[in-house]
C-alpha cells in the first residue's frame, strides 16, 4: 500500500506541473490585443499615405528647376481652377497646359511657368511684367478698371493671336467677375517686351512694367504664345484674401 500511494503522489505531481495559471492566460491575451492594435495602426498609416492629394502627387512628379520651383499652394489653386473651368465646359477635355504667374514674387525672378500636365514637364519658366501702377519690383495694387494701368489677378482663358502695337500678341479672356472680366475690353494681352529682361533689371533694379499686360521677354514671346494660344488656362496669382475667398473657380 505504501508503494501504491507513492505512485499516486508521483502522478499528481506530473499533472500539476502542466497546470497553466489564469494570470499567464491573461498575459497572452494582452499580447494578442497589442498585436491587433499595431496591425490596425499600420493600416491607418498606409491609408494616410494613400490619402495624399492628387494635386500634391502631380506636383511632386513635375520636373521643376530646384532654383525656380513653383510654390505648391499656388500650383494647387491653379489646378483647382483648371479642373473647375473644365467641368464648366470653358476648357476642352483635351486641355493639358497650365500657365501660372505668381505675382507675390519679385518681378526680377522667373515667376511664370507653362506646365504640360500630361508630360509633367515645365515647358517655359520666364520673367513676366506686371502693370505700371501695380507696383515697382513687387506687385501690390490690382484693378479691373480700364486705363488703370494695373494688372488683374485671376483666371484667364487664352484666345486668338494678332499683330498689334507690341507685335505678336495673345488675347486673354478674364473669367473672374469683378476681378479680371474686363480684360478683353481693356486690351490686356500677352506680348513681348524688351524691358522684360535681366539686362533691364540690372540697370533699373527691376524689370520694366506694362500697362497691365503680362508682358514676357521678346525672344520668348512668339514660342510661348504659340504654345498656349487657343483656349488654354492662364492664372495670375496674388495672395489677396478677398479674391481667394470669392472666386467661383477656387471652390473645391
């Protein structure tokens, strides 16, 4: 009998050695929960990456000159107007050229870009003049009034070309009511000018100024005009809060 009880005790010890405490089970459950939470976090991070806006993705794919890069916020606004004007049928479905003038910049810098959105290339990056009464080196005053000799901010659609007092020129149709819709009547056009040059800026500390037209370098004017003529978009940007909050083409 003594031997029998000894065997029973040995079996009991073996069985109890495989007993798992409730605390250990809870610990394993916590590990599982943390792993599940981490997987969820990883998915959220991936979704955030995918959520990068289409305008930002497009901007990042365009080959800008690092020393003359168009500001992203300006590009984004120009693209919003481009898409809205397309939806309104004012630009053709095939339109893929975006011309942007950033008049918040010094006139001595290359503040005009012509961008091919399909090929993601900058076709032109150039100096561009503002109006005589808009400011000296920097633009500060804008007008939609005839004979003001001031620039007008906003969205334009390029129209037909003609030979005028300033040579080969491109008519512009203002799309923003109250801001630039008098452009055609005011004869606000794109044309070439000798005073839009680095040489002029070296002498006068700024490039020359127009009577409100976005004048460009004489040697580039014909090729630039021929590139964007015929219902393409031109956007003259300035950080005027009244304009930015009221333009119908900037509504997301």
